[in-house]
C-alpha cells in the first residue's frame, strides 16, 4: 500500500519478526521473544 497515508505498519509477532521487518513493518509485537511462552492454566 505505497500510497496509503499511514505512519505505522504493524505486522507480525515474535515468530514472524524477520519477515515483518523485511516487509517494512514499523511495529512488531515481541512478547514471546522477551517473556517466553504463556503458561496456560
């Protein structure tokens, strides 16, 4: 979307980090990479 007037492009999460950066993401969620997997009750 090169003509879209957006200043933030949020794509991907921890497992998609490299692909998201290569695609031009300006915001990537890294919770699992920083805090580890969630503990399910």
